[in-house]
């Protein structure tokens, strides 16, 4: 855990945490005026780098986001660009720094009017940033509406106005930015949808806030990267043999036999020393003919759960996954529940996915009460809504909080999947993943993820790290494959990912 330290470049700051960092920086002797000047300069530099000289309209709002806008306008004007500036707000309520840069602006200050866009090639959105509390109304809303209709290029300061930097939720209409420049550290809303999709390219600028101010804050959210967990990674030992690398057990059902096969193959690829697929006797032959390095074992008819329990009496079976293709139809639901409960009763690291979660939709409490050991749950949004209906409703639009509360309630690491997967630990820490390409949205990719996780658990990786590492490797493997990806490709491209990862991060 030491490595997920607060000064980490991957740390993410909510609006209030950023405000605290800002205050601490001022207390440490960095004047607020300098922070604003640096912020505005960073935005101007990013604009000068990306765009050629063109007619710019800077839209300044009533808070410090607008203050940054005055600075940008002045820098671009000094660089010889044609700049117009419109302000919406009241001069009396500007902060001291914003008022200073308002006064310092050498051009005219105009009122918000959509016809300003007629003579504009590029909009600088300095309307609202971290202080946004509600949907835009009146003139700012009309402006955003017109920018959207005209499909104007936008550079947003901190966040596109209307995006909540803490949650990524959009308050009403938002003009999508081509470039967003934020300060010091990213915010969760830059990584979580819809915010992420509205930011365009994201630049993080250093504005002179000293990193040690972060040590004083209570921070617990990071962007996923091997930097967070590579030091604890269970590197294979040179003198090791397969028993050092664990033995994962995968339950396979009767109908969707492909799902657990993908899981088992993925667990092997991730480096589990051995993998056993335990399946009902009726379908044993289907599995046995399809698998090679994975062992397939039979569960006798009508006593599958008992046989599964017996299999787990062997303590070498040190990580378990139940869910992919486990089955929910008719009697299968009861069987899946029994298998899950048998797995959890061992208190060994267990991954619950798909049907292994949905089997408890009627009474999730039974599941939560059974979780007393290390457990990773991997719901997609539909499964999450079934297991955590109250949290889901109460905190709609705040994926980070939903995942965190679910982890706390269930005492499991929760991976709330999607394009912006969140990995939450029961202790309150959370990681947002950002490397997943769109190609990953394909049947079976979740089964592979479950296999990657159990493969790491079998090797003794701590569950929160195993979850984060598996999600990251899954994204990397998908990037390796590219367009046309099918789930089978993911385990087979993992060796390239693991090799590159080892080359970059392994130290003796
Ligand atoms: N922290 C730092 O380190 C640094 C921060 N910097 C910059 O400061 C920005 C944060 O500044 P900020 O806190 O003044 O918030 P900001 O978003 O400009 O405006 C809040 C104002 O808008 C109002 N308001 C809110 N929603 C509204 C709505 N829908 N419609 C209408 N009004 C609405 C709200 O009024 P109220 O809600 O109180 O009625 C309040 O008056 C940050 O994003 C970054 O760009 C940099 O200078 C570098 C250092
Ligand atoms: K903005």
C-alpha cells in the first residue's frame, strides 16, 4: 500500500481536495495570484502549441475559472492573436486574483451574446470549473447551445463547463472540448464518462503547487497504472515450479461452456501454475476435448456442489472463480448459489462474476454475509444494479462512489466494469482504469477478465492489486489486438503484454 502514496502522479483529486491543495499551497507560501497566472499561462501555451493563429473568443464565468480565462486572453493577445473576451458575472464578487486579472486585461470586455461566435474560430471555455454546482441557465446555457450547434472547436479550462470534475457527470448541456487543460493532478471526472468523452485531449499542467501538500490530505483515488502495484507483483521465481504459482479452480456450467473455458485459459496465461475446470459430468466430454493445459474434473449429477466442496478440501486449490457460464435457468440458479457459497466458505481468494453474482439478485444479503475472506466481484452495470439496488439509485451518476459503497457493504473488492472501470477496495481506496479501448466491448471479454484475476490471486497477489493489475493487462491486451478483437484473442495476446511489463518494471 505504501506505493499508492499521496504524492503519486496517478493520484486523482476531487474538487474539494483540489481546493484544499490550493489552500495548502498558499499557506506554504505560493501566492494565489501566482497559481492563477501559471494556470492561465499553461492554457495559453497549450493553445499556442495545438492551434495556429486564429480568432479566439474567451468566455469567462463568475469564479476563478473565469479568472484563468482573463490570463489566457492576455497571453494570447500578447502573442499577437486576435482575441475577444466576454464575461458573465459580477465584478464585485470576483476573487481578489480574478479581479486583478480582469483589470489587467487590455482589451474590451463584452457581454455574453451568441453572435460573438460569428467572428470566432476557437472558443476558450473559462465559464465554470471546480465550483460548478448546477446546470447552466440563461446566457451561459444559450452560449453552450450555440457552440454545440455550430460544432465550434473548444479549449476547456480545467473541465468543460457543465462537467462535474469529481464524478464525471454532466449537468445538462456541455460543449465538448477538443483540448482540456487541468492543473496539478487529474480529477476523477476526466476519466469517468460522460466527462471523459467531453474533455478531448487532456493536458495536466504544473502550476507550482508543491506535491508535499498532498501528504496532509485524506486521498484515496488513483488512475490505474503499473506504477501503483508493480512492486508487489508476484514475479515468477527462477527456482520456482508450478506449485509455487498456485492452483486455480474454475467452475463451468452446462450451457455456456465457452465462458468458463475462456476464464480457465486466461488464468493459465496469467501464470497460475495449474488450473482445474470443475464441470457437471454431463458436459465433461465437451470441456475435456476443448482444453489441453487446463485439467478438467467431473462433478457428479445432482451432487455437483458437494463434489465441488470436496475438491476444495485440497488446500493446494488456492484461488477460485465462479460465475462465467455457471447458469441461472431453473435448478441451475440454486446450484450456482451453492457453488458460490462453497467457494466462499473456504475463505480462499475467490472471484465472483456474472451468474455467480446474479444468482443472488433476490437476496444479496446472503452473499454479502458469506464473504469473510478475500473476494473480488466483477459486476457490469446490470449485475451491479441487481446486487446493490439502493446504492445504485441513491448515487446514480457517481460511479466512483457507487463502487466504493458497494465494496464497503459487501467486504469484497468491487470491479464495476465499463469503459471507465472502477476498482474499489472495502477500505475506501479506489482506482479508475483508463486504458480500455472500445474493442473490449465484446462477448466473453468479462470471462477473460475473471480468469486474469484468479490467475493473479493463485500466485498470491493481494486482491485489490490483483484486480487493478488484471484490469490494466486486459486493456493492454485489447490494445495489442486492436480492431476485430474477439475474447479468445485476449489471453493469447497476454504474453506480449506480460513481456513488455516485465521488461519495464522487473528489478532483481
Ligand atoms: N484550486 C486551485 O488550485 C486553482 C483553481 N483555479 C481555477 O479555479 C477554478 C475554480 O474556481 P471556483 O471555485 O471559483 O469555481 P468556478 O467554477 O470558477 O465558479 C464558481 C462560481 O460559479 C457559480 N456557479 C456554479 N455553478 C453555476 C451555474 N450552473 N450557473 C451559474 N453560476 C454557477 C458559483 O456560484 P454559487 O454556486 O456560489 O451560486 C460561483 O460563483 C478551477 O476550476 C480552476 O479553473 C486556478 O486559478 C488555479 C488554482
Ligand atoms: K471550464
